[in-house]
């Protein structure tokens, strides 16, 4: 069956975090009457992971196909991709952009243009997308539409005549936006007769159907029954199911050039599927694969271990399946003296790490431990060797090290002028060096800093938000390495080093960091039947020490009398808690302790 692809429009919604992408996607879906009715309490339709709903943020890009009958009387097929806004997930945005011809760039009418608005615009322009500027939240009393129009023209260099004003909350302006999409975004180019080329931009695992591949057909047609090849892995399968995304998967039997949809091919070996790979047909193969995506560069590394060492195989399966749905997760096998076998993983930021932790625990029901996250250092050895080290445990003896270098970022902060002072203080505290300060207009300043990545990872973002009451925004890119004075700090619990808690730190920060970690561990490790000494050591020198006194926790002490049922419940609860403990020597360390020691040091500075 042939299809009129001139009626197809592929576009994504991009914006700074919280400017209303998911809310706008909801309005589109509602207007298209795909059959959902939404209770007032339910949050975004496309944010279907629990973590997304709870945190109110989009983590995954989601595609949906919506029919729209335009004023010209024709029914168009709109493929919309909702994207995340947080800087850790910009890889998701870049992949969504590759499957579209156009982008709606949302600007919150009360906040104006922010750091990720600009970063996302660059990405869209790089991929030659038609960008429609959209001012959202015009219903707010604090909306300043003239200022937004000025910024769209002045900061973004976009056409204000093309700008559509909407309220994703009330639905005002959404019809105009539909018309603008149909008129201004080009239909896809290609041909049904050409050999099949479909770009894999995502995938997920379904317990019944196996791997579901998300793809954009660039050339040709894919039909149920066709033999296909994944060009990178050179693995061939037969297509069992083909369809589009609506509020679930809807079978269509075929996808034509320009379409966005999914296919199922009974894939048994998960590693055959690679995001960025091209699907082609076995009988009429394309000559070459599509360009695919840039390789992801993780910036923070940490190891994951199962709390119960018997769960290693399950953890292996879980990570493999998670990788299907999170192409930016990088991992390899690892082992530790205290924790047994696990995986060394690379993440795009701390939020990404937290999301992976939560997804493994929730979607696969596994208890896991993360080791201290670290950036990747370049270590120049006295013997001339150059090593890349991201694991404190593999850091060489200080005697053998000539010098070390750490990764630096170029950070762009956009802030209202009144917060400039405290932000400069924060950046200096984080060893930042100012390289630029531009007044965007009377009210807003852009600050540019060179800063060590390691300083930014842990709590920079939260502190920036709190000192600017949420108004400052931040974006960064890694831009090289600089010489640093690095030491390895070990944490000893009753004299035993806990390798999972070792960290590489800047010497100037090491005393403070040591004190912080020790005092935080005191709050995390429950009292046990004996005294526990917690020490931070650099080389042979102890830089900090804390003690946890002995105590036997009797959780049933509060239950006077004979309510045996209640006693049992409490004991069960305690047992459940123990499952999440890790033995180090003779000390039980709860899983939470491993992550808690790395959390924001706001309170102590
Ligand atoms: N008043 C008003 N609030 C809106 C409008 N659109 C979105 N919001 C609110 O703004 C907040 C953020 O909206 P989201 O749709 O989650 O933003 P997002 O851009 O998808 O966020 P991320 O995916 O996390 O980047 C929510 O509390 C919405 O209810 C609007 O038009 N008017």
C-alpha cells in the first residue's frame, strides 16, 4: 500500500527544564482525541516512568503519532517527540532531533530564554531543523511577552513573526500552533522505492514481545514478514510486528519513509541492537548505513554491586536490559575486595547516576550499592606512561606519579543581575576562573567560567538554584584537562579500608572532605554491639576520625505487653532493612551510606 508522506510532519519539543514541554505534549494528545481522559491528579501522559512522575521531570524522550485535520481539510500525521530538559539528558534530545524535520522551541513567558534554551537551539540548528519559537505559559500573571519576543530575536536570532504564543495549561493558542507546524515544517524527503534504511533511535524491553525497537524510516518501506538486517551487528531477523506509538503500541503492519514507529523481530541477543544503527532489508540492502549518533562521553564513573553477591547474574541481566532503553549507559565488568563482582559504569552526570540506581531497584527489584563517583583523570607517570584513571582503586602509588590532570568544563550561567555576587562567590569556591561576563539586557547577565568538572558534579546545580531562588540557569561542556594536585583518600571502618568509599580529591579540599565523609557516615551507620571507628586517611596520615558507640538496637523495646503480631512486624521490618546492608569486616554498612557520603556539602560549608 502506498502512502502520501507529504502529509507527515515529524517534530520534537525542546526547551529549558520546566518550560512546559510535557504539558504541551499532553494538550496535543488531548486535542487529537486519542482516547485518553486524564484525571486532574495524573501528571504528564508521556512521562510514563514512575520516577518521571514523582520528580516531575522527563528523563526519556517519548514519541507519539497524532492525527490532525488542518484548516485546509487534509488530515496530517504528526509525529511528536517530547524530550527531557535537564542537562544530563541532552543525549536524549540529540537523538530525538535526528528523527525530526522541525522543532518547537518553548520559552517560558515568565522566565525567558535560559541556558538550555540556547544549548537546545544550537543542537536543532546543527541538524538543519526548522525551529518554531513558542512562548508558553502566557496565562501567568508574571508573563512578560514583549521581553520574550525581544530575547527570541536578540538572543536566539529567530524570527519573531513565526513565534506562536500558547498556554499549554489552558490550551490557548494550541490550534494556531498545530497550523503553524503543518505550514512551516517540511514533510519528510525520501522514497518508498529506495532500499530500506531505518534509524534506530531507542529501544525497550517488553516481557512478552522481547526487544521493541524504536525507529525512524528514512528510505523505503518495512513490512511484517520482511527479512531485515541490523547493519552494525550484521544480524538478520524476520519482522513480526510493525506499528506506531500512540498511547501504547498500535500495529499498522508497515512503516513508510518518513514514518516514526516501532518494530519487533524476535531479537534474542540483546547486543544485536544498538541505538544509532541502521535497519535494512535482506533482499534489497542499502549500500551504506545512516550516519547514526555521536558516541556518548560519560563524565562520571562509579561501580555498581549487588548487595547480595548471589544477585550478580540478575544484575547482569538488569543492566543489559536497562542499556536497551538507556543508550547513554556505559558499563564493563568490575570487582572489589569488599563488594565482590559488579560493574564499572559511566554516566552523563549525577542525576543520570541516580536515575540508573532507581531504575535498577524499581524495575528489576534489586538492591545495589554504588561506589564513590569519580571523574576521569589523566595521570602522567615518572616513567613516561600516561594513564586514564576513573577508579580510585587503580590510582598508582604517589611516588610513581609525576603529575595528574583533571577535566575542566566551560560553564555558562545565565542569571538575573541581583544574584551575580553570590554566584561569583560560589564559582570561586568551586575553583572556577571567570572567562566572560556579558550583559544580555538590563536584567540578565551571562557568566562564563572555567571550572573543574569534579567540583560541579556533586552539588553545584542545587546550590546555584537555591542562591538564585531558581532563577539562574546553567549549561556546560567539557573542554579539556588542566594540571591538578590530586590525592587518594581512603575511608577505614574499624581499621579496614572500605574500597567502595575511596575517593580521588583535590589536595586543598581533602581535609574538609575527610571530615564531611566521616561525620556523614556516623549518621548513616547504625550503632552495633561494639564501638566503630571511622577514619579518613591520605597515604599513612589520618585526617579525620569519628566514633560510633556500641548499642544493641532492640526494635521491640517499645512494644510493652504481648502484642506478638506487632513485634513480629517490627522484627520483619528490621530484617528487610538488613537485606540492604553490606558487611565490611565485621561492620554492617547500609546501602544508603554509600551514596549519602557524596551528597551535597551545602550544610557543612
Ligand atoms: N501556568 C502555567 N503553567 C504551566 C504551563 N505549561 C506548563 N506549566 C507548568 O510548568 C511546570 C513544568 O511543566 P512540564 O510540562 O513538566 O515541563 P517540562 O519542560 O516537560 O519539564 P522537563 O521535562 O523536566 O524538562 C508544571 O508544573 C506545569 O504544570 C502553562 O501554560 N501555564
